[in-house]
């Protein structure tokens, strides 16, 4: 099959490479005298990077710099967001284009070909005509000619773009000293009262992309020269911190450009007969989402696969559209929402501000339906050693009955302070050291109790309040957060009552650290004491305690350390129709549900002894499925990111 691609950008090149691999004849037509590399740099999601790796077959390294932290600040340097990102990479456009050009047959690219029209026969296009008079015959024609696609206009009519409300000036700053100050972080400054922002993202050791977004109503002057752009940028960002102006003053403005942001509604189809659109020609989201390049790569791979699955073009193109349109609509909606928030900062609270990056729909496909009539109230505390010791049993219960368990974590307030403290034979920190040693020996779970000798926490209230703050953001991430605090105190022997340790645990768990700190002294503080009052009303003085409720009515209690069988028996007593899930197919499958595992947990979840567990773990370590982290109490194992 001969495939004619109109447009030599990321989408066109990627699709051409993939179809060439599948044995098809490819012609890529570019209107310029060379493949365009303008565009400075962009963010690519891990999903897009995965597609790119498959396209390149590991023949070339992917350029750019991994960005795993996003910080949003006000012009006065107040942090309003500080969170871990989902493996994004900042890539220079010219570097990505050159990587694609390195793996493509240069003879397949024809330059100086500006699209004019198609020649049709029996309703199907049989050739494309270019303005220079060249004609290229083919079987399939792919419009990859960008947001102002002439192919799209020809087959679907004039595009109704949204009115331009936001413009942005983009530039690249060079210099190791400037880049070093960014610490590898995507940093964005957002005005509190006007639609003005400045962001900067490093993509190498001595280069970074920066952007200045602004409400178009804030300027009436046409910005046509580099002097215009420099003076306007300096003026509109008055009051922004010194680092912003250092970046601007260090930039060669001959390489900057002004971009007017726009989008259009999702199309009813991406094809007409044997002509199909991909990338920005098919769909366009506002740049607030940073979805363009990832979507272009996704389109290329998905269309190639759909064509591989059937010889019926109508079916292939329809399947391509149906596989992509849900995500595309989400990105368009998100872009417009972020634009509205940007233009109306007075209507948005700090808590409601969103990270200006999309979350791909394939990431969020693990939702599960849980029977909300049945609930287990889990009264616990971040420094409760018994709560830590029963993690193998609790995790197995979650793994075996994922759709039947609705566990609600409630803080029990184990250690208010050491003043007049006396509980379970413990009166001073040294007593906890001995107690933890006993719990570890009896349960088999690794524990290092030296924290109670070296730097004993004054209270378990700070990490407990922090957990309530985490719950305000995300229930599932809050569970990851308390798990991370457990690992820090029981395995790494660090004081989780310290603010810096709490911040690190929150960051590691994917929480917004800035919001967690805001909530700590306000909402979370009161929610924590609500937990204590509730525990007191139920006369709970043993941690952990498990309260089983059905339709809001308390049915049963379990106290302290429990066997798996006692948990399961009590649960099935009130949920007799609960279905056990299919056991893991491989040892690595347990890491898909639980990000980190100790060896005793791994053994218990896989129902194997020490020797077998060691062999399984070593095999996974050797092939790179998992990694290990050494702690004072032993190794922790976690899945290796692909």
C-alpha cells in the first residue's frame, strides 16, 4: 500500500516510520525546504515517551530532561502548589525532529511541496496535487499538516477556532548558572489578580524553555520585533521575582516568538473516504495541557495499528477515531477550563488551582466499584508498630477482595506527648525501642527502633494531622502517604513528626505539599480531633481497632494483631457474597497493586517460603522488573518504572 503523508512534523514523521516498518511505501511531503524545527521545546508525557521508544526501537536515545516536580508560586514567592509529576520530559523540538530523521529513510521525504488539492476517482482520492505542480499518487492520504491544516479545511470545510484570549511569548535561555537555579523543576509563577504567568522548564544542563502567558486584553500594541517582545515581557512581569528577570535578560530574543493560543471543537470524524487526519490537523487543545506532542505520537501508533488490523479502510479509520476521541475531548475540555481559571484568577482559590498538564485517560483506568454498604473503620496511628506488623494480612485482604473492601482510616492519637504518658507498659521513649523489637521478632516484619534512642518523636499528632490533610486531597494518595510515613519511621528510623520529613513523604506520595501545609493548621487539625472524639465515643483505646459496619450500623470489632483468617472470616460473616479475585499470575503482579513491599509482605502475598521468595526476588532484580532500596531494617522492593 502506498501512503502519502502531507506534513513533516512529529505526527507525520512518526507515522511514516511506523508504516515503513510494516512494509508500506511511504512518501512524506513537507511544504518547506527542510523539516521545520521551530517551536523551541515542549513537555512530553510518559505515555508519549513510551510510544517514541517503540518507534525508535532503542536505536537513538530520547533527548531532553526528566521533569518530576512542579511548583507554582505567586510573584511574592509564596508556594501554592508543590507536587511530584508523572514522569514528564522536556524535549527541544529540533532535537526530537532530528532523532526521528535519524531513523527514517531520507528518500521518503519530498520538500517544497505545499498542498493544493486532491484528484478523485469514484469518490476516493487517487492523488494529491501540490502548488509547485508536483502530483503524488497513492492509496491512503494522511493530513498531518498542523493546526491550520489545509487538508482538514478541504474535506470538512472552514474550521471554527475559538476566539484568541491568551497569547504567550516563548523563548530559550542558555547558561549553566541560570539553569542550575531551576533545580530541574518545572516552576510557574501565577499572578493573583490578572491573567499573567511565567513558567520555565529546563531540558538540558544549560538550556531551558520559558513562556510568558498573558490575557490579550492587557496589550494593544502589536508585538512584531524582538525589541517589542523584550520590552513587553519586562513590563508585564514587573513585580515578579529576580530569577524571572534574570532569565529574561539572559535570553536572546531573536529566537523568541509570539503564539496566539486557540483550539476548535472535537470533529465528528477524522476521515473522509481514504483521507485521514492525525495530530493537530485532527484535534487541537490549548497549550495549557501540554498534550500536543504526546497526542501526535499516540495518533501515529494507533492509526498504524488500526490499519494493521483490517484491510477495510472505513473500519480502520472509524476504529482509530473511536479509540482517540474520548481522550481528545477530555484534553479540549481541560484546556478550556485551565484558560478560564487563568483569565479569572479572582474566582479560583489556591486549592482549586490545577497543574497545567493533562492526565492521559489510559493512566486513570483502574477505577473499581466497591460495595459502599459494607465498611471497615480502621483506627490506627503512623507510629503504631502493631498496625505496621499486620500489613501483610491487610494487604492480602485488599488483594483478594478488591471490590468488597471499603476501608476508612481513622486516626487514634497514640502519643499526644511524653508528659505523664503511660500506656501498655510504656512510659518513656526507651520503652518503645524494646516494644518495637518485640513486635518485629513476633511478627517477622522488619523494624528498626533506634529512632527512640537517637531522635524520639515528641508526639504522633503531627503526622496524624498531616494524614488528615492528605485525605482532603486524595483518599488513595493518603493511603500511600501513611504507608510512606510507616516506611520512614519503621525502616529508615527517621522522625516523622518533623515538618521536613512530612513534606518529603507527601511529595513521594504524589500529594501537593504546599496545599498539605496550608490544610495542616486549619481543616486537617479539626478533622484529626474529630477522629479522636469519634474513637472516644466508641471507647476505643487499643490500636489497631477494626470496626465492621453494614449500612452505617456497627456489627463487630477486631482488636490488635489479627490473622488473615480472622479478618476474612469476619468480613465474610457480613459479606457472604464477596468474591475472591483471581490470584496473581506472576510474582511481579503484586507490585501492580502495592508500589512497595517488604520481603515478609512479598512472601505472604505470594504464599511462599523464604527460599522461594529469595529466588523470585533475585530473578526480578536481575531482569530489572523490580528495584531494591536498602534501609536500616532491611531491603524494600518496588516496581521499576518502564
